[in-house]
C-alpha cells in the first residue's frame, strides 16, 4: 500500500490565532491569555493532545471490533507537561515541546485482564498519533515570502 498524504492549510487570523482548514472542516488555534492570546480557541499543543485522544479512541474501537471484544464504551484522558519558556524564546534553556505526555484509556466492557492487556498492546502498536509523538518523526519546512 502507498502512503496517504494528509494536508491542512492555515491562515493567520490575528496575532496568536491561526484558522486551519482540514478537508471540509475548520479548526482554530489561539493561546490562553496567560500566554498572550485571546483564549478564543485551544492552543496547538492542546490540539495535539486532542488528536492523541481521538486517535487512541478510534484505534481502540477498531482493534476491539477486530478481536470481537465486547466493549460498551471508551473514555480517553490525555495530558502533557510543557515549560512555556521554550515557546517564549528561552529554548536554549528548556525544550519548547512537551517534556512528557501521558494518557489513560478507560474501556467499559466485560473483558478479562488478558484481553485488556492484548487490546492495550495492539493499540500501542497501531496508534499513528502516539507513534508520531514517540518516535521522532522527521519534520521539515521552509519560510518564504508570498
């Protein structure tokens, strides 16, 4: 199978707000007032945590269906530790990205401990967002005048 390329476009709306277009969907990002924004939307790192939660939920459902596991519900919690000094220009002192990311997937259903562990391992192996975060995917870019 050939890799699929996903594309997103973004446009500056105001100082710290960017509006993006994903297929027929719009997503906006801003910073909280404590970081200089207007708190009109989640910030990008919250968007990353939301993407992780969404991906974990989807992959959990897919794997459970494949394994014919009797699940009745899925809840996901994600959190990450970030030192804003990196974002604010002190990146020589602290990393601008997350220092740590944690998640918890709560599965409602009549599963044995073994089934739950096998489900967890398969989700760990197959979640694209988790894999991207954990395995240092190459990111490259450029800035140009328009």
